[in-house]
C-alpha cells in the first residue's frame, strides 16, 4: 500500500513549490520512497547582453528543451475561455500510446470528467480529466513537453 495518496502528493508538490525547498525525499517503513525535486532557475548575466538570460535545470537525465515563443494575448481574449490546468509537474502526452489517436483535438466537445491527456510523473501515467464542459479551443502545450503545476493545458469555450 502506498504511503501517500494522490491528493497528499499534490499538496506536497504545492507546499514545496511555494517554499525555498528544492528537493524533498521520504522513505516509508516498507522501503517505498517518494522524491520530489523542484525546478531550479539560475540567472546568468552575459557581458554583451543587455538583459539576463534564464537557464532552467529540469532533471538530471532530461535533454534541454528549446525556448518557445509565447504568443502575447490580451486579457479580453482570455476572458472568453476557461482553462484546464495541470494538477502536477510531469510530461504531457496527448494520447495513451505513441501510435494511438489523441484523447482530444481542437474543436472537439468535452464534458467534465472526460480524459483529455496523460501526465507522466515519477514514472506513473496519470490520466487527466476535463474540469470543464465545452469545446476545446486550444491545446496550450505540445506532446512530450514538461508541464508545471497549474500550467494551462487546454482552453475551453
């Protein structure tokens, strides 16, 4: 039996995210171990650059991800949408297997509770249900991206 349930792990992640702690590890009496590592951002100041660049350390064995341009949106356009956000830190997957159809696509109708994606965290595949009823207006992340707790995954209209 697991020493933590899903809700306890979510609370732990939230608490660690809001603290100065960068790593948390606990080992149960049955030998089960839970390790949570927080993403660490380091400021690097280049002599020729006018602003500081940010380097993100994601994980020991992860390959670096290229920076992605974030489109600017106005507050007015975001008011028309509801968001489905990530309940945890992990790797975002649009389908249950690499050769399978995606759970949802833009323009598709979803109901609260429908599975919209999978987030892999600590080698566990977690099915993420929709928290909203509506139509998928935008998929905010790309298959295989690392997502953070609270990061928007889908826009629903």
